[in-house]
């Protein structure tokens, strides 16, 4: 599960990697941009995203998840309702090195 406040090349890279795995994944974009739905459809087509669900929620995100207000990207890996890994990145921190750290935790949910 990924929460993001923006689209970026780094986020697209992560989503493409997740999309090629056997895990079920989804990205919730926390935005009030009225044109975001169309942008995401175009992004999915261009990037070849087939399995990963792209969704939109309000800027604060779902209350029950307590998404950090200063996090630009939050990645949560869970299995059987148990969080196995949680990564939060402030603006400018989500890059190739961050993606490596996130993907290194993927085996935790592929049990």
C-alpha cells in the first residue's frame, strides 16, 4: 500500500516494480487536483501499469491510517493484517536509494 501526495518519476518507478511482483498493490494519491484522475489514467497507460490499483483520496488521507502530514510518499507492506514494513519519505527524499530500501523489504510480505 502506497500513499503519495504527488506523482513523480521515482514513484512511477516504484509502482512499475511493484506491478511486476506477485503481491497485490495499490497507490492512493492524496490530492484535491480535479484533473488527477485523467493524469493517472495516462500515467498507467504510458508506464504499462496493469495490476496496481491507482486511487484518489482527500489530502489528509484515510483517518484510520494516520498518514504523516509531512510525508510526500508513505509505503506500508502488510501481510495478514500485520504491518511488516513502513517507510515514510518527506518531500525530496523519495529517490532511487529510497526505492531500493522499500523493495528490500518486499520479501517480508512474500512468505
